[in-house]
C-alpha cells in the first residue's frame, strides 16, 4: 500500500503516525509546502509574547525525527500542485529546485488546513501588517517587533487568536488596540458571557473598539495609519489581521471533489471524500454539527488530531470507525481570566430554529470560606422538552477548564440538565464546594423546567411595563451602590414582613446580585399568592455587565417608577 498525505501539521501528522502504527509495511509520503512539520500552532502567540522562550519547544517533531521514528518519507518545502483522481497521482513541486514530479498513491489524505483571510483593503500589503498561521509568520512578527522597537499594536479581529495576540503584545509592554466589526468579541459565544471578558480586557488597559470595521491602511514612515469606518484614523507600528480563516479547498476543487454547503471539502462519516480513495481531515473539511445537524467547519486542534486517528483507521482497516462531529469545544486565556465554550450558543440555536432555554449562574470556583475563591459564570442552553444540554459557556479565573470539559462531555453524550444535578465531583474546600458550580447550573435549570423558577433576561428589562413592579431584593447598601432604573428595594430577608407593600394583580420582576436571593424571594412570593413573579437570570451582575457593554446603561431610563402599593 502507498499512502500520500498533503499537509504535515495537526491533521496530517497525526494521520501519518497512526497509519504507520497500523501498517508497518506501507509506503507513506507526507508533503508539506512549509519548512516545518508537526509544530504547535496553538503555541505561536505565546512564543511571540516570550511566554514560550525556547523556539525549539514549538516543534513536536522534525522531518528527520518523524522519519526516524515512523519511517515516513517527509517532503518539506514541497507543494502538491494537483491531484489526478482517475490516474491516482499527485503532482508536486520541490520549491528549492523547481522540480515538478508525480507520485502515485493507493490512498490519499488531504489535510491542507485553512488560510487566514486577507481582504483586498487599500494598503493591506504594507510592511508591518501580518497574519498568523505558521512558524514563518511567527518568526517575521517576532523579529519585526524586536528589531523595530515596536510600541503600538493594532489587532484586527477579536476571535481566539486575536485575543491571544492582544494579550501577548500587551505583556511585552506594547500599547494594544483591538478592532472588531461585530458587536462583541468571540463570535461563538453569547453576548452576556463575551461582555464579561470585554470588561476584563478593558480593565487591563487594552482599547477595544466594537462595531468598527477597518477601511484601509496607509504606511507613513514606520507608522501604519489604520482607517476606520467611523471616520477615525488610528496609528500603529504593527498590525495583526485575525479576522478569520477559510478552508483551503483549492486542491480538492481542482480535483473535482465535492464541496459542501459550508464551502469545505465534503466528507462522509468515515472522513472519505466524494472519491473513495481520497480522505480528508480537519480545517479544510465540513461536517454536520451534532446539535444543529447543519454542516459546518471547525477550526480547532483537538478535533484535528482525533480525526487523524479515525481517518487512518478507516484508510487501513476499511471504514471501520465513524466520526461523530465536533461540538466546537474551545477555550481561551484572556490575561488572568479564562473563557470557554462548548456546544451551540443560544444565538446560533435561534438561527437554527432550535427551541431552548438559557440559564446563567454565578458561583465561587471553590468554597467561599477557603481563601481565593473566584467568581465563575456558567451559562447553559437546554431543551425545554427533555432538558438536553445544548451549550455551555464558562468564564472565570479559576477552574474554568475543569467545568468546561465536564459540561462539554455531557453535551457530547447528549446528556440532560438532570445529569448535571447528579454530577459527582471530587470535593475539598480548595477545589470546589459541596455543590459544584456544575451542579448549581443543573439545579437552577431543573427549577426552570419544573416552573419552580420563572426567569427573565437582562435584555428584557425594557419590556417591563409601567404597571409592573421591579424589586431589587439585595441589601440596601448594595442597592444604593447601583441598581436597575425604577427598581424598588425590598431585601429578601424583609420580604415576608413586607408582602402587603407589593400589589397582587400585577407582574413582579425580581433581581438580586447573582440570582439566588431572587429565587428565594420568588419562592416566598409564589407561595403567598403572587402568581406572576420572574427572577432575572444571572441577576444584577449579568445585567450590569451586558447593559454596559451593549450601551444600554447610557440610555435615558424609559421606565416609569411604579408606586408601591400602600
Ligand atoms: P494545519 O495544522 O494548518 O496544517 C495544514 C498544513 O498543510 C500547513 O502546514 C500547510 O502548509 C500544508 N499545506 C497546505 N496545502 C498544501 C499543499 N498543497 N501541499 C503541501 N502542503 C500543504 N486550535 C485549538 O483548538 N486551540 C488553540 O489554542 C489554537 N490556537 C491556534 C493558534 C494559532 C496561531 C493558529 C494558527 C491556530 C490555532 N488553533 C488552535 C487552530 C489549530 O491549530 C488548527 O485547527 C489545526 O492546526 C488544523 O489542523 P489542519 O491539519 O487542518 O491544518
């Protein structure tokens, strides 16, 4: 058997290694147009930021070590130009000599990845404007920043890589501005969770311009002027473009392979393309999302490496293992904060017409009485019919990765919020609470499903009618320090004695800081004859952060204060 692989980084290298483990006698050739194979793309921003100091640590394997360990013919700086599926050959060019030659294959595996978008804006090819995909890009950026004594950086695009670059530049002492066209950072995440991270970024002195598009660049001396669609012009010494990537389907298209609805290479459940002798993995392919059923492209290293193994199994053993799709579990460090997401965010569930309920909870990362407990926010979406968990987003300072991975595995296994209630965790005060934040998310969701808790959301405050009542059930000092317009204050511990102050035949909206005291107040009111009582999901904390970030808080209050029933 003769296997050829195109692309020697995440998907390609892991496929090649597994092929060898399964088939000791096969001929395996891997083509890589770059100089390096099997390197840690995910570590590149941290090498630029000097967090990873030793460049060699970025390389998991070299062509020589890969050859020695796996007996694989690694051909770096050799680009595959075309595929002839009928003849089962590829044509490649050796960049050092210009030699073009053909290789035959029995099975071909494509893992050409994705390429960063570089829109045709005026001046975009000026010196000092970079995209970051590979080691060469990294070397250019690092050298440029060091040699030119860079002081000001602009990062365009607030996705995962953009935020990592912003943090790393900031930590190098640069003045950093992020420009994002959308109304929030981190597009896969829902607004209220993104808003928490946005405030954190700003608190570090990084400038964040949302709803702002770049119109062009103008290089003047060493400085780059960056024109914005609001007429402003910012200046920087270096610009990183991280506005997204697109699957590299050029080879597949020219070979006549089927391209799917998301513009990635179409593959079946065995990662086999429309040609039975050609398989494809990772950033270049699209696959049905397990939650929405819609075809989509996942640009993540974890699925890339796992697909490599599945693909090799199917190539060697004959379509024995199905790939089940990715729920896009991803995590990002933003200074000392961590934000992670798994499953399909509420906004995307809405687009896909998937009925769901969202619930936001804030809890301590571990027992409050043990030092250094940090607040953690968990937002989940689940099905109102059967409680199936559809997404989870977690933001906080400690233990976020642990909770996200737990929630991700529940989502992946089609588990429900009832399973979160029963989640059994290792507990001691430094690590968690007797009820873990994951349990708490489940408890609240169950209360919602059983209608013990009726909720409303931060962006529904404006829907409260003048005849309705909005009650802040926090302590008076908390209320005095900041409240939602038109809210009256009845602390939860006083509510039983002040029931006669609350009108019975109206809708009552309640909030506390995080949601718990609001829930308690709601239970008291509901069991005292108040039927229409709604508690603010995520409480004042979620409302304040989301309202500030959406600009709502600077608006004039629109509510008319409801007079307390006397
Ligand atoms: P790649 O790893 O990009 O490999 C494709 C290779 O194919 C490239 O080296 C390319 O040169 C080669 N190639 C393309 N066409 C040809 C051809 N015609 N002939 C020969 N060779 C060819 N994901 C995470 O999950 N977590 C992270 O923290 C994370 N951080 C990232 C940070 C950065 C800076 C980048 C760029 C990516 C990051 N990712 C992260 C994404 C992750 O690295 C990718 O999803 C993953 O590498 C995709 O694997 P792949 O094999 O499809 O493509």
